[in-house]
C-alpha cells in the first residue's frame, strides 16, 4: 500500500523535530521574560532610590540635631560667660579698692567673714526660691538683685574714696568699720554673695544636667569641663581687666567703668538665658516636683509657710534634711573637706605668707599657674572619666592631691623651706596639687548631678555651698587664733589632713557600694563591682600615710 506524499510529509513534519525551532524560546515567552526583569530592575532601582533618600534624610536630620545641640550649648556657655565675667571682675575689684582705704587687712576680712556667714545661713533659702518659682524667672530675678548689690557696693566704695582723706583713713581701723557707708557695704556684699549662688548652682548643678543628660557621662563630663574652663578664663580675665583699669585710671574711675559694665551685661545675660531656654524648647522650665523619691521631704516642701520668716526657716530646715538624706552624701562631704584647705591653695592666707618671703611677681605667677592648672584639669577630667569611669576618676583626683600635698608638707617641715629654691619647690607642689583638686571638683560635681533628683538640685547645691562656707569659717577662725607667720606650718598640716580625710571618705564610700548607688551608676562600666580588698587597702594606706608626713 502506497502512502500519500502529503500525508507522509505531514507525518514526517510531526515526527522529525526542528532543533533550531524547538531550542529557541517563543517570541511571546521572551517578551514576558524581558518584561519581568525590567519590572524587577525598575522596582529595585526605586527601592534603592528610596533608601538613598531615607539615608540622606536621616543624615540631614542628624546634621540638624548636631547643629541644634551646638547652638544650644553655645548659648548656655555664653550665658555662663556673661554672668561669670562680671562676677569675677567684682570679686577682684572690691577687695583691691577697699584695701586702698586702709593698710590693715581687717576691713576686707570683715566683709568676707559676714558674706560667708550669709551664705551659710541663707544658702538653703536661695535654693528653695530657685525650686519654688519658674527656673528662668527666679534666675533672672536673683541676677538683677546681685547686680543691684554690686552697684550699691561700688557706690559706697566710690563715696569712701571721695570723702576720706588719707590721714583719716589711716588713723583708726575702728572708726572705719563704724562708718555708715561701710555698714552698707558689708550688707550689700553679703546679699551679692548670697544671690551669686544662683548663677553657679543653676548652671553647674541644674541646667547642664538637663541638657547633657545623666545617662551620658562622657557628654556630661565634657559639658562640665567646658563650664569650668569658662570659669577659670573669666577668673584670669576679670583680674587682668580690672588690674589694668586700676593701674591706669585709679580706683574711682575703675569702679565707675566696672559699674557701667555690670549694667550693660545684665540685659545680655537675661537675653542669652531666654535664648537658651527657647533653643531647648523649654527644658530649663521643668516641673518642680519631678522625680522626687523622698516622700517625706516632698511633703514638707509642699507645705507653704504663712510668712516670709517661717518660709525661710522651713527652707533652711528642708535644705539640711535633704542634704543629709541624699544618696551620695559622702561625695559631698569629701568636697566640703577640701574647703578646710585654705592654706595650701591660692588665697588670702597663702598670699599673706608669701608677701614676707618672695617678690610680688613670683606671687602673681603662683596664682596664675594655679588658675591655668585648673584649666588643664578640665581637659584631664574628661579623659579620666573616659578611661577610668566616673567614680574611679574622682578617687584618682583625691588620692593624687593628698599625695602631692603630703610631699609638700614634708618639704616644709624638713626645715629647708628657709631657702628660696626649696620654697619655690614647695609652691610647685601646691600648684601641682590643684590638678587633682579641680579634677575632683568637676567629677564630684558630675556625680552629684547624676544622683541628686532634678527638683532638689538647687536646694541641695546651695546647702552644700553653705557647708563649704562653714568649713572656710572654721579655718579662718583657727588662722585668727594662730595669727603669727611662724604657725603657718601647723595650718598647712591641718589643711593636708583635711584633704587626706576627704580621700579616705570617698574611697571608703566607693569600696562599700549600696544597692542604690549601684543602681544610680549602672551606666559606669568600671563600677559594676566594688573595689577589691587589695585596692581598698592600697587606697586606705595612701590616705593614712599622707595624713602623717612628720612620722
């Protein structure tokens, strides 16, 4: 049977595959495949573009936050500079111009003594006022009162220089102290010092903590260091500015220029504080009773006395109660003990002792080196916190100061201090000890900033300053009793023992942590566990050895 060619051709075409046609995908499949990858690539590119846009947006937001933080802290530092510069100028101006009225040191000592008593008695009241009213309003009001007190004091001193003759000024110290202008000067000086607490406490214990944050120890340490640098630079600049004015124009014209500077700086200070508050979106105006853990002190705070006298007594009582019950009381007590050191530090007693032995230029260089050592400590304290942690950095500063002052007192009691080279070496050790003192001043302040509740910062801070004033009053009383220059070694020994006691108090507290302190400083990685027994014995031996250099 013969097959038909057409059928054979069709069957052959069905059975014999065309490999070129079969292996090549159809045109429709190729289009689907192409469109699939094109859509996928398009979606991928859109996703990448969106990711880049989000990344750029996050970078811009981060840059904007950095810029806002820079502007905020710049306004804070500028506010602190504006208030502190005038205060440092006045701290140098009034004793220099009062000393020109009479060769005795008694007028300056009386004004200082009454001011210290005012701080000791009224410090808690100022803190209560800061805690009771809106922060910015209370600060601006106290700053205005401080400026008014400075202007009144300057007016009294100008009046005394204009009406007093040299013969009358030198005749009798008692007659000078009984003058009405001097009584007004003493009262205005006490008010000026008391209201001046508002600036230091508000900036160093309150606002910088709110802006930097207690849970960021390195950032808070850097902010504290910057405030300390501004403080020391204002101290150097204030003395230099008024010293030049006094040398060129005399006391009356210099005081008038200082008064003009005070009046011009006050509105600048108020504007800068309002700018800082605006940039921080009202953070400075925080609630009064936020974060108080002590219910009894909180309840006592909220009882408003009927009259001003009762309110003042209640504020003082609440201040002392809160100060004694704060969680880091040993840290504050160690800080107070350092203020018993009124001899081995730049001050009136050291200057009076050196006046009989050295050239005034060397004395001036000694004071300047102490101030610059404080500036250096601001840089070192931030590094210590970063390397050792917050609490161990404080111990390092105290132990260093106690060791150096122990060597200095040993040099003095060795008898070689009669030679000028040994005396200069003694002064070099005192200058070097300021590095440890100012380091603990910054670190200890940060510890208190971290542990003290925000609503109690002003009250506890001013009460602590009252305690330091009491320590200075005690040592001034001892110095009045041992007024002869030959007793300087005994005063130096007492000062060194006080510093060693501060180191012992702090190290003992740090080596025996409580659950509350461990919780407060849980962010400190170097303080996860207490000191070992070996470390505790080493610190105790160092403190005990430095407290007895004559053995």
